[in-house]
């Protein structure tokens, strides 16, 4: 009886250890897939993607655009939000990102910023995203890196104003 009890404890313990390793999260699933900005609609929200995009706006209307293509069909239709609920670290990152983007928000007529964004792409054709739901898509960021500030090109009209 004593050996039977020890054997049962040994088997249960090994089964628990086996299950613990068997169901460990796959790190490959959390690795982002690097894609072009215009390819975003091809990926559902379950996939983690990494893109480079230009972030710009006016007052409360902000969106992302492709840094490579002016003809990208989703240019100006992608909102950008930062997922700061995942962990305290992300909340801290969101705070520092806000400080780094203050120059952009205070001078939106002069600057736009190029960002490397890792996150999940979302679609909502009914309610939309951003201010008053003006954007059809959202890129919910998990990680953001400011690549560089870009000075907006001045525009001119027929009257010669710049």
C-alpha cells in the first residue's frame, strides 16, 4: 500500500509538471510580423504586427499614413491608440511617449512624426475610431518607437502664400 501511494504521488506530480510545460505559451506567437503599412487590412486583430507609419493631425483629428506610398487606400483612416492596460510598464511607456510627442501636438502645423509601431490592427465600419469615429481603422499599439520628426512641407496657393 505504501509503494502504491508513493507511485500515485509520483505519477500525479509528473503529470502536473508535464502539463505545465505542455501548455506554456509559445513565444513565436508573440513575435510581431513585420509588414508594410498598406498591408494592415490583411491581418486580423489576433495577430501582432510591426509597421512604420507617419503620425500627423490637426486639433483632435489624428491618423496614421504610409511613409512609402501616397496612394495607400488606408492613408488617413487609421487611428492610433496605445494599450496601457496590459501592464504598469506599458502605462509608464505611454506617459513617456506622450512627453516625446508633445512637440508634435504643440506644433502640428509644422511637424509629423515617423513611428515604428508594434500592435494589433482593428476594424470598425459602424462606430469608427478616434475623435467622432472619423477613422475606420485602429492600430492598438503595444510598443512604440519614435524614429524621427519630419518637418511638413509648406504649401503654396496661387496667390503665393506659404
